[in-house]
DNA sequence: TACCAGGTCTGAC
DNA sequence: GTCAGACATGGT
């Protein structure tokens, strides 16, 4: 095995658990005190040393993971802005999720992952994606962990649709397969040059992608933080904690974005993480 | 056993 | 433009 490198980052604004489990990424697992995170054909190992969060990866993938974990961004600015809103639930959520970072994930992997996410739960999404990687990805190894890469779009496009049903995608298998035959890196480069609203308009043209999934892709795949995905959990927050009455999720999303502007996506993650952890604890 | 999960599509009005 | 019902499937 080749040389590895360690990236050090102060842990106050980088909590491994909340960053990975807040529902933005599905390919990771914990082994002892170490977390293994997978992106495309790459792998990083995360753990703590004193006050630092450590990212260990291959020497030539340092830049990739530096960007992937969004290390150039000042998260204290985001956190402070959340506190300054002076909204009780947001203050509580920001304090709980202070260490959440929004990852810069691969665009194609993000699109496919969130097509699976509709009307689905996170453990199931993780399982389906893992099985797809095992069946169509390429075998790799990092720090003693064997893993499979996320398959290339062409590989997905040329597979048999029955394969996607067999891994539990259900009716989403059709969408998954169709989209693989409609996108390529050139198209995604075009998408990347669009303003957020136009980007979402384009994404929604793909079958299986509606407003909520488009918001997730814009936020997690294109780092458009002026996005605010509204799912069942956020709708609960909106009704129970913000006293909201609107039923149309797109309008709820617009309302939040008009208030939180370019911080929308970060605040949404604070709130989502808070609400899900609250319910999990109560059970 | 029903209900739910990071919703979307379709057809009827 | 809005709305109800259908949609696969495993977890709780």
C-alpha cells in the first residue's frame, strides 16, 4: 500500500459523527474509533487526535479530500450567523450541530444517491447504494479496508435494469436507469454554470427528480447553500417549531431561503440533524 | 399490523 | 395550477 498523509483540522467546527450522519452522504461506516468515508473510487479515514479532527488519505488525494470536507471555508462565520438570527430552535440546533460541514461531493454520485432517497429511509438508502457499488464498482483497498468504488455513469447506463430492482430500489430503478442514460460530465459542467434557480429547473426535468431532490443535489453536489430542502423532517420543524401553516413544500423552502439567503443550506442541516436526533433519542 | 421513510409522477378537475 | 392516489420495500 502507498503512502498516506494526515490533514489536521480543529475539531470545534468539524464533528465527524454529525457531519456524516446528518443525511448528506451515504457511503461511510465506523470501525472502532475510526470512520471510513468513500467518494467515487476514493477513501479517507477520519478520527480524533486531541483537539484535532484527522483526515488520513492517500498522498495524491490530499487536495481532493481537503476540498471534499470543505476545509477552506470559515464555519465559525456560519455558526455565528445562525446564533445572530435569534431564533430559539435555530440556536439550539446550531449548538448541537456546530461541527456539521457540508461536503463537496461528486455531482454524479450525489444525483444517483438522492434519486434513491425519495420516500425512503436513510438506512435503506445506504444499503442500496452499497449493493450497487459491490455489483458495479471496482474493488479497491485503503488502510486494510476493502471497498468498491461508486460505478461510473456509463457503467450504470449499460447495466440491466433488473439489477437495480434486485438491490431494493423498487420503482426508483426506472428513474435511476433513465437518468444514467441522460447525463454525462459535459452536461454537469453546463449545470454548474447556472444560477441556483436555473440549475434546479434543469434537474427537475430529469424523471425522478422533484423539487426536494433537486434542492439536495444543488446543496450537496453543487454546494449551492442558497438551497433549503424540505422533507418530512423539515416539515415537522416548520410546523412544530416555527409555527408554519403553509402546506406546499416548495413554498416553505422559498420562505426559508428568502430569510436565510446564502446560509440556508447550513441552517437546514442544523435543523434536520436536531430534529432527527431528537426523535431517535425519544425512542 | 399498520405506518413511515431526506417524494415524485400521473391523471382528473 | 392544484390535488389525491399509486408507487416498492424494509424498519419500527
